[in-house]
């Protein structure tokens, strides 16, 4: 959705507001990957936690593959444990 040089202080709020049309958003967090091995188009990761699984499913189905600002949005589910632990880095990921 955004490149590293496009992240501004309003991005979390704007994303949460946009996602609220799917259901109640409990939290939203923008994470910028600092690893030089990560392509810029994958360096900004936005995490949204919904109150209900059905809202998360609606958002996933609507957002994944959608074009935003000339780029394709990639949406997927994320480990709730890693979200809670703030393990957002691509390097923290495994196959769980």
C-alpha cells in the first residue's frame, strides 16, 4: 500500500478508518521493515486487528489483490501471538 518514503503519521488512522467499514477495528499498526534485503514495495507492512473474525475475512477478501495508488495490495492473516508480541519483521516469520 505504501513505500517507505510515503509513510506519514496519518497512515495508521486512515487505514483503521478505511478498514472500519468491514467491522470494528481494535488496533492498527504500521511497521517499516529495515532490512536491506527487503524490496521497497514489501518494506511497509500494515497490521489490522479486528474485533470479529468475520470482519477480518471480509477485509481480506475485499483488499487482497486490490489496486491502491498503482500497486497491488497483498492481504493475509497473521499470527495473533506474533501480533501481540509485536514480531512484525519478515525475519521473525516462520510457517506458523
